[in-house]
């Protein structure tokens, strides 16, 4: 009997602890997202079947491209290429011995694990594990059973509709299915913090509307290209046929507004917040998302974050607020983002540091007066006019 791996087993975790009604809704959304992501990758000819606690992608010729996609589906904890067998002890034994002969080598430690969802099956999980393990030891020399830290593991799930044999397990992102918690507008600079923050909100079930602020002529082409690469990376995780980024020419506004150097970063963030607030209203987003981390840089003190939060009527979510820079970088490395987002680019020439100055760190009423006066004195004449013009000159780029 040739064992054919023609199915991908998809597991999910957090969804399973929800109430029955919520669980059913999230499972449906997860299946929808899985189907959309596979279609976006150009995969076809498969069947998706949902059963209690599992999703199966069946009828695949080669599981590898499916696994590559499914490990990016939010809500998925892990996936395994597997062979579907009849729920028959003899057939399971034949298939396990064949697979063991291919994947186990003399000197390996191994385990056999069985999960029996169908209680009508004639053997218990432990009985089948012992039977299969004994047969493997009898057929393949120089093996040792290790149930704590085996070098290789062969697993079987016995369900009513069939049995599933696998020996590989690939980790997914976990969390909640994309979109089940509503929509947020995320400020994506192209650096590591905003990208990781956006990803974290996606993991919590949020549909993300990305907003990028073009700082030309105060930053270079390398910064623009890095931002585009970060957005393309984020796009890989989005189970939607169309995903667009708002591009706001914020550099133009800075060129027209004169303000004392130490207030420049605060002005920049204020404009970002106000523009993002309007976009959120138009998109039906319930919150803004930023990559700000408390105290990481001078502009991200508690006083400054409080100041900015009071200038908008919409909640501001900061998923990285308690992380330090190395913790953020570690997560980016794990996700495969670090090689893009940590790439050095020319710094923004507007920053106080570029002028040998320090940014204001404890914004209060005085800062409000300075910023309002600077904007009124500009050719815009007022903050709302700045926002209106930036929105009118914005563009939407499909990714």
C-alpha cells in the first residue's frame, strides 16, 4: 500500500473556547479566510471540510504549497500534511509501518501518539499506541522509544469519517480569524514597530486599513521602498482579494508649516493622528493603531502619548506599549520581518536630532498653543484645512 499524503489538517486553539454561537461564527470566518488565501495563491482543485475542532483541506496533490499559505492564516495554531485512511486498525498499522520505514533511521528516538475522537473505534488510544510502537520496534533496528523528547513523532487521529496519519506539524500564528473583531486604521511607517503592531492587531481578529505618510522631500527613496516592502509583507497575511494602503503626502504639509524644531515630531504625530481619524471614520474603523512603545524614544513619553490621544475622538491602540526595542526585534525575527524592517535608511531630516536638538518630552497646554499658532500662521490657516488638503491629495494603492 502506497501512503498518499493528500490532506492538510488545520488546527485552531482560542476559537474552541468561545461560546457555541461565537465559535460557530469564528469557524465560518476562518474557513472563509482559508479559502480566500488559497485562491489568492492560485491553488485550486481541493475541498475544505470543517468538523468539530478541525478543518481539513482535502484532495491536494502536494501539501507543501498549502502548508506555506495556511501557516499565515490567523486563528490557525498548526497544520500537518496527512494521509487519510479508513478507521481500521489493520490499515492504520500498515500505513504507519510504511511511513516509519521512510522517516525513522537507526539511532532515532521516536514516539507514536494516537488521538481517538471516535469512541466506537475498537482500540483505545493507548492500546493502539502500544501496538504500533511495538510493530515499529520489531521492524526497524536500533530505535528507542522516548515519550518526553523524541527526535521524531508519528501521530494518528481516529475520527468517525476516517483516520489521519502525519509526522510533521507546522506552527501557525494562532489568535483569532482576521476580521472577526472589526476594522482598525493602522499608521504604517515602514519601520519595525508599526509593522509588528499592525500584525499583532491582525492576530487579534482586526481587519487593518494601512496608512502610510510620505515624508518626501524629508526622507529618501530608500525609506519609501522599505515602507513598500513592509506593506507587501503585511499583505501576505491578509485574506482579502483587494487590500489598499492610503498614502498621505505629509512632507508637503511640513514644508508649509514652520514650527520650533523641538515641536516638529509632536506636530508630525498630531497631523498623522488627525488624518488617520478621518480615514477611520470613512472606513468604519473603530480605532487607530500605532507602533508606539512607552518611553522608547523621546517623543513617546506618557505625557506625549496622553497629549496625542486627547486630540482625537477615537481610541488609539498601542499593542507594543509595554515592549522594549529588543523584544520587538525578536518578534520581528521570528515572523521573518526583520530583514526588511530593520534595514537602515536615511533618517528623516525634520527630526530634532538631525538638527542637534531634543524633542519636547512633556507636552501640555503650552505645546497645544505652539502647534495651533504654527498651523494658523501657515498658508493653511488651521488644522482642519491641513487635514482636508492632505486627504484631497492622498492616494490609494492596491497591494
